[in-house]
């Protein structure tokens, strides 16, 4: 039962929420989401306890009415209602502008104080978080000199831009530590807000979480003639929305699926941000740069705003809204009329994320655990606006029309394809195939106008993004396409159990060796293998295929830890293997020493979220099948028993998979830094340790097993295995 003070607090919050949201019921239905509270779920006060690893107590100053204060509050409690911050407001950091035709960007490690200590971060050009806003003019030939001063490999992707695949900055265009990449291209996009960010496979979530990214503004002659706010940082404001979770040592937490959501909202990297805007029409350029959370944005007094642009360009006319849903990677430009506000007035930009159905990213009801956050299923402020005096160059009115867009139509479609989201056991992917850097998934003919239907499963929502093109949404299976999402898009929300169909023209750029990507833009899903790649070619018939019919690429990315891992592995040869115990399928206990007494044992250390680990499983099975009982194969995964069983089922592995959640066994073998195979010779001596795998290392293992088993070496072909060593992901950061 709620005590009287808490009851009054809860009633006040509930009444305020009802007053703000009651007029929006028809709008919510038009946007394909239930009105807040429609599902009948009451606000949920926080439960007791603290999530291990989070800082405890008052320094965070963040609470919910009816729940304990401070960042430790929540545990496995339930969320709901308004998130309140007791911290003082801080002035919004506005990224500096870089203009011209030649740009210099340097990405480096940094640090920043958010709460009580210093947090390691990453930023561009000396920034402690995020980077400068680049301004391109349509038609210009631009060049960017990008230097990687991180200690690991990275890439830089120009999100939303139409340019050749070799300069797209996807996972194949890797930049080694200390190296510089200098792509050049002609700016072909329309005026809008785009962005740049890292895209190295298996490292994207980490580097984005640390703060690596920046906005791109493209200007064109059509937009320049419109009466729109465009004084950057004054009445034309960039707003990058994100949130972060902090560990007890103040470091960001980014443990894949275990850290989907942050507890503290950041706007342009600023905690509890405030900004002064003039009493006139202002333009807000919004980017959802989260890892997974979606936003339902609106203004605290319920006033309407006008959407003027989506991902890839201006709309034909402004659309009046009181709420807009923005998923990871999506952008929106809105006009807010402050001309009727007196200087000194305040207004909040809010996230109205409460009472969303399960499957909405950030709608989970838990405040702790893998799916939890203090912000989940709640209402929270992302920006305080303090109204100031109008400027001399003020915009007084919302324009009636904007531009005339020429969208591809259904009548022009020359090919249709369907892509299905496979269920997440253990990880989401497309069409049942986790991402493989060496495998092409789709072939598009240059000049084709295609309709793609992306169908989701009934588990969770996703943010589908495609490189190279801007598209037009034709249809949604769960509702009509809302007026506000009928402009140019490169990212679209895919609710659970629903599908979206879009049309795009694949023009200008063809290559038989450099693919474009399509993927979920949620970092943990993308790194976990929910990504595919497609070639745009002049003649699909000329493409070479392997014996299985697949089109293969030579991998261009080596894991950044390879050199160190190889040195460690080489030093383990001819040393005694640490002994450990496990139970066989029939329940009988056994040990490594017992198994290695008379035959070789192949140990396969698995990283639970690593695509390389999943891809290699079929080759480990191939070795087991070739030698039968003459070799003992054992997998060990950095997860609990339930996850181990799910991984084994998903990969259809024939070998046993043992749970090693605390890395006790991996640590003894010095295997925490990569998915690794160890061949233990009869007598318990390590014969060979291989971080990752390649066709060559697999052949070497086959020869060694044959030698120690005293059998003829079988003729094995490891179809699809990478030619170059592909190191696995670290089992522990």
C-alpha cells in the first residue's frame, strides 16, 4: 500500500500525464501505437534493491515518484510514471561547425565527468564526446581525411549518404590504429540532417557508446530559398539523443544484450541539458543516437510542432504533430513556434515513453537487469528550453509548402524481395543467417527500382536501416503509413509481428567487390549478427559463385587483438593444459586429464555474442564427424547453462557446450581475449592454440588430430571458411 505522501505524489504525476495526453488519443492511433495507458497497465513504483555494478546513492540524483532515489534504485523493480532528476541543469554543448570541401577528422580516446567521477569516452577533433557537425553543399566534391587514434580498428560510415560502396565506411572499409583514410565523393543528397559514426563489425556498439559520432548537414539551393531558421546554434539547433548506464567505476556499460539501455539521458552528450532559444520559430534537428531505445517526443505543454524533414530530405509541406516516434538512427527536423512566449518562460522537450506495448524498444517494465533501465517505460525530460529575446533575423511563420519530391512509385518496381527477421535464439538475424563478412546476401541490378518487404517476428521491435539509398515507405502491415513518415527515409521502425514495404531506386554506383549493408541499427543487434550485405552490379550473371552457390568476399577486417593473441597462443604450445571437470550427457563426471589420457581433445572457447564463434561451429562439427570417437570435442561458452543450451540449439552444434559464466576455465587457458581453439594432445599437453579460425588453421587442426589419433589425414574441405585468420570476439573486455 502506498503511504499518503507517495500516494499524493503519484496522483499528481498521473493527473499531469493525463491532462497532457488526453487530447492525443486520435493522434496515437494514427501513428500506430496505443494511447498511453490504453493497455490498462498502472504506473509502476520502483522495487527495492540495486542492480550490481551501478553506482549507489545520491550522486546520480535521479528517481521516480514512489521509488527510491539515486541511481542505485530500481533493482528488478517495475518502472512507470515520470523520471525526476534532482541534479542542476547544465548548458547544452553545441558541436562546432566544419564547413568547406576538405575536412580533417581525428577520432581519439578521451574522458568526461558526468556524475561523480571521470568516465572514459571517445570523441572527434579533441571533443570529449561526439564530434563536429560537418556542412556539405549539394554538388560539391568533398574529401575527408579521417585519422584513427584509437587503440583498435574502426571505420566511419556516412549514414544516409548516396556514394560508392568503397567510400561508404561500412565494416569492410576498416582503418587500423594510427592509420588515415581519405575518401572523396560528390555530394548527391538533398538538404537534410545526416550523420557519421563508427561501423566496425562487433565493435560498433562499444565505440558508439563511448561517444564516437557526429552530425552532417547538407544544404541545397531549394532549401536555401525557403524561409526557415538556419542560424546554427541560435535558431537552428542540433539535438543528439542518447542515454548511458554507468558502472561502479563510472565507466560506461556496453555489454551487448546485457546493456541495451542507459539510465541517464544525454543530449549532445550533456546530462540534464538546458538551452536558451529566441522567442520566434526555431528549428530542431533531432537524431536518435541510442543503442536501442526509441523515443516518443513531444513538448511539455502539449503545443503542436511542425515536422519539415525526415531522414533524407524535406517534406512537401510541414506536418503538424504533438508526438513523433523516433527510432535508433532516424532523424527528424521540426519547427517549434516560440513567438508567443515571453522571455524567461520555459518549455521542456519530453520523451513520453510510458505504457508502451512490450516489444517497443525501451518499453520493458523492469528498472534493472539485462532489459531494464531507470528510464524504461517512463516519461523523462531530454531538454529544458529557456526562452530569450527574438533575434534580428527571425522567422515568424511556418511555411505552407516546402519542396516538390519525385519519389519512385510502385508502378516503376522492377523487382521485389522479402527479408525476414529470424528469432533471437540466441541472436536476431535476417533469413536465418547471422552476418558473415565473406558472404553476399542480395544482388541488385544497377538502375533497378525495387520494393523490399521486411517482415519482423513476434518478439521485439527493430530499426531497419539500408545503406546507399533513400526510400519511400509504401505500406505497413499493422497500420496505414502515417503522414509524417511519407518522406525520404533510410531507417524505418519495424514493430514486432509487423512488416514494412518500401521502394527505392539503386542508381549510379556498381561494384562486384564492395557491398553495401542493411541491418538493424540497434548496436547490440547489429554486432550480434543482424546484418546483411548486397551488391549493386551491372550484370548479376557475371558474378562468380562458390560450390555452394554463394558469392564470397575476401575478408578485409582482422580483429584488432590478433597480433597480441597470436603471441599469447604461441607461448602456450607444449605446456600442460589446466585440468577441469564436467559431466557427460549421461551424467557421469569426467575431467580433461581423464579424456586426454588416451586421445586428443579439442577445446572450443565460445563468445556468446560473437558471429565468428557461431560461424565456426559448423567446422568444429566437421572435425568431430571426420574423426568420430578418436577425438573428444568440447565447447565452453561465457554464459550460463540456459544460454549455452540456446546457443547449441541455434547453431545445431553436435558437440557438447559447457557453461563457463565466470570464465574460470577460459581464464585458466588465457582465452578471455578471443574465441579460441585448443588441441590437447594425449597426456594433457597443449599441442596448438588458435585464436579465431581460418581455412588454414582448420586444415592444420585436422592434420594434428590425425597425427595424435594415429589415423590417416582425411581430405576435408571447409567450404566458406575465411582464407585469412578471423579472430573471435573477446570473452571479456
